[in-house]
């Protein structure tokens, strides 16, 4: 496994602070070691005590009655396995489910069906590759697809959209509160197989999933396409991890209007998709129309770590595009978050998207943007934000892309740079300036802020340089926990702050399943 070396600036900072730093400035292991034979999120599970249960015939299989998968067994998905309307699939904590590579094993929960997969921090539910330890790879199997009856903007009259990836499931409807079940403390690894170009499965896909569904504490690692993708729907989620995905970390489309708080993403510098990889990619729809519901998801308290350790680093895939790419008339909002280590921080694409920003339908507020490249033809050569308009087309973004002229689309702001500054955002030249403990380590990262981080209060009486703000109407409702910090972690030094501990695994390639 490749590990990124620390930049000289960060090494110097760490060395200078060692003598006087408090305990919270010591990089913790994301999962503390435990004795062999015990089961935790980041360690080796015990050998299977039960049978290996093959689910599916290698083509299409339907689960039509209430079914429970036991942690005493191992399960192998062969082909597309559908849980049909009226049936509930219950998965016990600690259960391990593998996807077959040859038959593109995939689990699909259809509208009207439910999945009750409530793992625990001590016993997460694991979906992973059936390949041997050391031989697993991106897209070894299909992934997990949840489909529901919530609103989407891709309904054409009475014709419902069909899920991507060759799945036959249709989804979407008028029930914003639709309930597809519970997903808690789950790892999904090496999924996201590409069937044909533009016809891929993701690690975890939400198709028209409603707000009655419970989603929290999910880690998607090594997805061959997006880690998470939402096609419409209203489902909310907390505590999401996207680790070393191939395309985008959080992809929102077709009218998704849910809310997400507390999320982390980490990229492998050498792995990116030819379509241009980002932490966030958001479209209203594929053609950038005004069809409603408009994509208007809200993300808060995200820490997105890109492939670039510092602006002079060259050892990363040229397929990386931006930390945030909002395009095709999307009104995605991101608040109280950290976007660091991407070629461009924020990419606003086409005049309809800019108009959404001008009306404050699209908000980007109280964020840190750090470590973007320099030397473009945008204003003063900066790449914290780039605006491409009026018709968009940032798929070919390069270092020399020209920022489009400021226009009335930006409302009272004179243009994108002014808009970025006017919304409480902070820009830093390097990712080192954010002062996270060890964010670029691919197999044992720590995203916790150091005591010198702008996220952390300098003292009991001195507020942080980059404080959180929950006064925007986008984040005032009860779903959002009104914390005092931006990003996914406070740096408080308490065990409760590191919500990754115990159930995540940042080195699944070497896990014994």
C-alpha cells in the first residue's frame, strides 16, 4: 500500500510542537489493536462458525418473504439479488456478506421492501469482496442499492426511472417520508463494478429513498465508481466515510433534497476516474434542466481530503478535477466544512448554477478551502474557486482554464471570488495550514484537528479562527446537531470526538474475512 510522506512544512510543525503539545495532538490509531480472535470494526474477524450461504443463482434472484441473515454464517451474493416489495431483509450485527466477482453480486432493496441492517460499533456489518486477501480491487462486485418511493425529477409522466447498472428496478414517487429501513454501522468494500461506460454501480446507491429511512455510520471503501450516489429522494444521513473511491465521494442528482452531517472522505492520489474525480459532484439532472424537484441537498461538517499533499506536489492522477463541482443547475449547499488538497477547491459550472448561488438557493458558507493549485488563468491565478460559464463544460478543466467573466448571475456579489469571501469562507495556501493530525495517511489516517488548527479555539476565551455557523436556514432544523466547530471532528481530545473508532477499517485489503 502506498503511503504519502508528510510535507516538509507539516513535519516541521509536528517537530516543533512535540515538546509542548497536549495529548490531543498525538495521532491516535483509528482503531485500537485488540487481541486476535475478537471482532471489531478495524481488526480481523474470527473464522466463520457456521456455513457459507450462497444467495442467488448468478443471474437474478428474488427474496419475497421476511428473511434474516445470521452473524454465525457467511453470505455470498451471486448475481443480482432483489428484496421484493413487502419483504424485509434483516441482517444481524457482525454479519459478513461477500459479493461474487464473476457474476457481479449485488444486493438491491426495491421500493416497498425494507432492509434492517443495524450493526454496532463493536459488531459492524461488512459487505466486501470475495477475492483473497491481497487480491481485492475496485469493482470486485456490484454494491448495495436501496430504492424507494420518494420524489425524483426523472419521472416522465407515469414512467418511473430505472436504476443504473443493468438493474431492472424502477423507483420514485410522491412519498417523501418513505421508509426503506435502517442502515447503521456498515462497511461496504471493493464494490462499484462498471458494466459499461456510464452504466456503473456505486458502493452505496440511494434511488428515490425517503426520509423515513435511517442511515448513519457507513464506510464505503475502494468503490469502483462513486462511493455514495443519491438519485433524488429525501433520505438523511450522519457519519459517512468515503475511503479511496475511484470517481466521486458524494454524488447528488435528480432532485436529491436530503441532509448529511458529519462525513469524511480521503482519496488515493494515484486512483481517479477519466470523467474527473471530486469529493462532491452535483447535477440537477444530466441535461441541466429546470425540472423539479431541484437538487438541493445540504451537507454540513464534512472533511474532504484530496490527493494533493501541497500545491507543489506532482505525484497525483491528472484525472482529479475539484473538491466541489456543482453543475447543471444544481442547488447543492455545503456549510461548516473543510475542502483540502484538490486541484481546484470549488468549481461552479454554468450560469444556471451561478444564478442558484446568486439567489442563495446554493450556499457555500463557513468552510475552509485549502491547498488548491496556483497558476491558472482565473482571477490572480487562484484556484480556490473557478467559475465556468455560461454553458459550463468543466469536464476538461485544466491548470490553464480561464475563469468566466463576472456576471449578474452572482447577484449582489461582483463575482465568484467575492462571493466566496462574502460567505464566511477561509482560504489557506496549503493543507498543512488546516493542521489536522495525519489526514493523508491512506491506511491509518487521523482527521482530528491539532490544537493549533483554525478549527480549534485557541483558549477558553478565544474563539477559533474558522468557527461554525448554523444561522443559515439551510441548517436550522432539528436534524443538524449545532456544534461549535467546522469539519467532521472538533479536536476536543475526547474519545467521543473520534466517531471513526472501533468500527471502521482503512486497510481492508489486508483483512481476513
